[in-house]
């Protein structure tokens, strides 16, 4: 089927630039990524991921991570070592 429907969406320029960089890394352009998202919504008959409001503990963890607080690890091996695994 020929593509003939247009979608116009306004997003923050920095967000668009960052996301398009990710798309390039995985070999997609924005049109292909939006089409993939639409196909997933169709197949799942809803969003292909959970949409939830985070609880207080999660909100605090997100805020701490965004502010640069917390423990940082130089590698996944160091992370698992720090977790005692």
C-alpha cells in the first residue's frame, strides 16, 4: 500500500536531534521509526510499553539520577561487584 498520510508533530528541537541520532545508529529514519511504532500499536492494540505514574521511591531515584547524585560505576562489572553479585 502506498504511503499517503502525513503526520505533523511538534517536539523540542534538542529531543528531535538526539532521537534522530539514535535512529541513525540503528539504521532507521524518522519515518521508518514512526511507522514501526504505529505497527506495534496496531499489533498490541495499545501502546507497546507500560505507561505508569512512578511511585515516590522511583520518583526520588529518578530525581537523584538526573541531578548526578548516587553511586557511579565505570563498567557493568564494577556495578555487579558493587551489588555483591
